[in-house]
C-alpha cells in the first residue's frame, strides 16, 4: 500500500527571510532542519510527497536548498520575484517538484492552493489535495508550516480523505516550535506532536451524529476496540444493532444490558468523553416494560424520519399494550398470542381510538409492503413527508400513552 505525506508550505516563523532551524525530536531521534516536512520525510519514508502552498508561500526558500546548477539558480531567482509579488505559478513550482523528486528519490508533487479565506476556497483546498491521493492509500499529514488557519483545514482534510478516497490516516504531525526547550543552547529540542487523537475524536462525533440520524450503534464497536476494549464486549453493540434492525427490541436489549454491566457505564481513553452521550442513547433498555421500550424506540425512529420502523414498531407497541392489559402473564412475543389480540383488539377500542388504530395499521401495512395504498386518505398521507410525520405523531400521542 503506497504511503503519501502531505505537507503545507506557508510564511510563518520566518527569520531573515527563512524558517527557523530547529532540532525536531522524533521520540529521541533528532532531525535538524528548517523545513519540518523534509525531516518527517526522512523519518517515515513515504513513497510520495505532496507539498501544498499559496502563490505567496516560501517556494523560493524551499527550492534554494537544492538549487545548485546555473539553470536552477536562474529559476530560483525568477521564483523569488514571483513569491515576493504573491504570484508564483503552478508551472514554476512543478519544475521544483520534478527536481526535488530526483534529489530525494521519491515522487514529489507541488500544488498551488488558495488562501482559504472563504467557504469556496476552503473546499477547493480539499479538492486539490484529494486530486493526487490514491484511493485506499496510507496518508500522513504535516501541519507545521502552513498558514495559521490551515491546521484546522488539515484535520478536516483528513476526515475528507477518509470518506472520499477511503484512505488510512497513518499520522498527523506538527513540529511545535513554540514548545522548544532550552532555546538558546545547543541542547534545544523542538517536540514533534502527534495530532491523531483529534481525528479519533472526530470519528466519535461522526458516529454520534450518525446514530442520531439512523439509530446505527454498530460504529461505536470498532471505535471502542481502537481504545483497547475487548472485542467480545465491544461487539455487543453490533449484536444489539442487528436485533434493532430486525425490530426485535427484546433481543436488542440483552446485549446492551450486558455491555453496560461489563463497562459499568464508564469508558476509557478518548471514549470517556462520550460515555454520557452513549449511555443516554441506549437508556431505552432500562424502561420497565417491553411496551415502554417499543414505545420509546418507535418515537425515536419517528424523530429520525425512519417512518417504516416507526410505524411498524408503534403498531406492535399498541398490540403489546392491550395484550398486557388483558393478559398480564402472557408471553408478549408469542406470535399466536399476539395474533389473537389483533383479531379482538377492535372490540376493545373506543370509537376515536378505533379509527386511529386502523389508520396506523394501514400506514404500517403500506410502508411495510412498499405498495400503493388503495385508500385515498393513506395515499395523501404517504405523498407528503410533513403530513406523514404529523399524522404518526398524532397517532402515537393518542395510542401510545406513557404508563
């Protein structure tokens, strides 16, 4: 799998027209240089190096490090003038990239990016970055020398590349010049900071957002394993998700109860930031009765716009409610028992609730069987999302009271 390093080139921390030379500390391995990206290249040894900078970035200073022929010197002088006027061109820096490729023995790609001062320019930076990244590649990012707002874009770019190109982010690095120790001595050391943890936090935020949209709890399983949780415990969430997808709320409840028992409601590492949020999202498991659990999930699905599951589970909650009312000791998940309730429930409902029950049943049947309803009222409801959401909310309010 190819490994690509993406580095930014900016204007920060200049001294006498150059970046400050620093002793970058890679976990005890010291690399002395003014360009962190070159030191990082030497340490992680990528197959490809992509350098991104603006029309005013320090391309000339970067190129000066290896411009030793007369022709290269002439090109450097022209590039210096272009950088000074903030109009370096793609053609100029492409020549630099070709010659650096020869010097380093790896593929180098230099690209001009906009300054990212507005939404359009910021999205263009991500597009330009992705153009030269292969799908499923390993990617590392260096956020050291870019403009001050580019590190934030760098994190977003990592998330974007993971989604758009299915890449694996191997590392996000920054040479923390402001944290240099013993600055005025030969022993000065500049720590190299890994920012991968920020990407993990972003993955958790994305998983929470996905759960709130779809109810999918499975992604948390992989994230928890990344934090060191035993697979057999983390995979309880995948098991619960499977049963929820088949509307088997009872079967979904048990692995969630087991998960909470094993973790005692607390998570470690980065996951600890999200313990409360995750516990809240699975709190339905603690409802006292299967009716309340079905009710809770049907309302959740309705809020998320999952109308098929909302209508199906809401309808089943009505059956459960009347089954337990008439026969508290009955097995509420026995098909024959539930079918018997379906045959007799209409005789127990008031006139207004009977009409609502039939409407919910017809909506559920039309959604479940994916066919065009015969009744005009159902056709009208299913032709308008806002009307469907409103109608289901009204039906749940009437038919699914809190106990």
